[in-house]
C-alpha cells in the first residue's frame, strides 16, 4: 500500500509485518521534477503498486518508479515522457488502476465547465520504457470510477458492456458512461427519480 498527496514525506509505504500488522515507512524525495518551472522536488498526487514495485505520478505529470533497494524504498528511475490530457481543459481528475497486469491511467476531463466531464482519455504504461501510450480501446474491459476509487473488471465475466468507462458526476452523483468506440458520454443512472436499479456489487453466497 502506498500513500501520496503530502509534501513531507513525499510518499508512505505500508507492508504486512511478521505479526500481521501494517507497518508504515515514510520517504522523502530530493529529486527535482523535470517539468516544474520552479525546479522543486517532486510532489506526488497518485500512486499504485504492482508486483512489489510502485509507480507514482507527480503534480506535473512525471512518473517515478519506486522499488526496494537494500531494505529501503527509493526512486530508481523517472519516466521518459510527461503525461497530461492531450486536449485543453479547465480541470481534470486522474485515476490509476491495474487491469490484467497492465497499469492504466484514466483522465476525466472538464473542457467547458469544471462541473461537467466532456471527455475521457485512457493511457497504459509501457513497463519496458516507463512511458505512457494512449489507448483507443480497452477491449473486453469495463472501468468504474468514483470519487477516490477506480476498478477494472472483465466485461464478459460480470455481464456488463465492454469498452466503457463509468463514472459519477461531482454535482449530483449521477452515473455516466463513456463509450470508447464512439467517444460519446451519456447518462447511465440518476439518483433523482430514476426507475433504474441502483448499481451495486453483490457478493455471492455459498449454498
């Protein structure tokens, strides 16, 4: 588990100790963000762990690769390209998630108003080059995004429409869906007067 969004320490990592309790360790960052005009050390806004390694995004879109070296977590490499939405925006929100061993970065982009999402972009991480590649399709996957969480599921396995990104609006919790194939956004569920069943996950019960 990794936590960001703080200046000092730059990031905190938790692991399960021998007594089955979480042990936290804080780590500072002295590396200057190459895209910071004030040339300040990197400040991280988002991070994700995969296969014992960690990947963190800085405030300016720089990717940092974090791994354990001599029992200490360190930033050992910086990504080759900066990642930001490819279109102009007034506001955007980023999400990191893992999908079948692939790390995805999703941008919810507000182009006209900070209250409405006008576009969605999905990038995947090229592990070999530590660079981001924009995706035109996510195939048989579906992404669900809420305020502080993102989840990827196999569409055919759970019975939902594939190649779509579902997200909630900040102003009224209305669910909307982005169709990767058409690039269109449409309403999916509205808590105000909708007759649709509220989307929820059910845990199977053994008989």
